[in-house]
C-alpha cells in the first residue's frame, strides 16, 4: 500500500497504554478511581494482546495503512508471537486490520460510506441489546451500569477522551454480557471497534464530547433502572447522534 508505514522497532510501540478493557463484563476490575479499566488476571495472553493492540488502532497510535510486525509487537508488549498472531487474526475478523498474503498485516482504512452502513446494522443490534440488558441485568451489573454512566459524565467534564473511550468499551462489553444473547454479542463485536476508531479520528473537529457522554449515560442509567423501553429509546437517540456526527465529517 502506498504511503504505508512499517512498525519495525519496539521503541515506536512503547507508547502502548498500560490499561486496556477486559474480555468480558465479569472480568472488569476497577482501580481506586473506580472508573478506570485494568487488565484482569483471568485474561489470556491473546486477550491481553488483543486489548492493547485494539486500543492502539482505535486511538490511531497505529494509523490506517500501518504495516504491523508480529516481532515488534511481541517485543513491545512483552508477549509471545503466538498470542500476537491470534490477536491479529481476531482484529482481522473485526475489520481493524487486513491480513494480505506476501504483504503482511495492515491497519485497515477508515471510510465514511462503510461507517454509515455499519451504523444501520448497529442501530438494530444496540436497541435489542439495551432492551435485553434492562430486563436481564443482575443487581451487580446494574451497579456497574450506574458507575459507567457516572464515569462517562466525569470524563466529559474533564475533556478526557481516552477515559471516555475506555468507558465506552466497558459499556459495550457490559451491555453485551447483560443482554444474554450470544448471537447479538458476536455480531456487535464486529462493529464497536470500527465505530470507536471513526469517532476518535474526527471527534476533535466534529464531536460534542459532553453530548456523547450524556447520551451513553442515559442508556446505562435506563438499564440500571430496569426500564426496557427507555433503554431502547435512549439507544436510538445515541445512534441518531453518532450518525449525525459521521455525516458531519464530510
């Protein structure tokens, strides 16, 4: 690919954030500030590799067109090449990287038209899962939804985009788990990373972080309140905003 960049040294990858989202809602671990996300002890090495590489791609530390080196990633993250390879295969299924024969692994491009098609599917799945989570979430999960909502509002007040992104991922994991629908979870897993990356690329120019945080928080609060209809309506309002934001980047 013309203009692609080779990640060939551990130094370039040393910027990897130490924190990353867990692989399931049951593995969410909180630090003293209670809103941050940490890598839990029960994550596999592949989960850890996936979480850290995914965050680097979503936050554009690894920009579209970057050629990824298994060797450099393994050295930087302190993991073996097997979990790195397995993580890259998962990222390929999620659409965040392209594995090309004889060319290597490239971070995928960002495209508005594909983003809008993605949002048409995401609207239906998000509504389904918000309604299901409101009906089926446990008391512990409802407490977590309340904490995520508070954390998002606080992150917006501090203009802390990284904390918001991590809480967004925690929210996605939690609502997928609480909805108890493994088929919806598998489908939505292909969409959220791409959505977060698109938002991160453009939010400084086009996004309203306080509004985005409030809309996410309203979904989480409706789930915590066991109000399925309110959760579905809040989910639609959130996707309305995300679609409007996407179109504003033209």
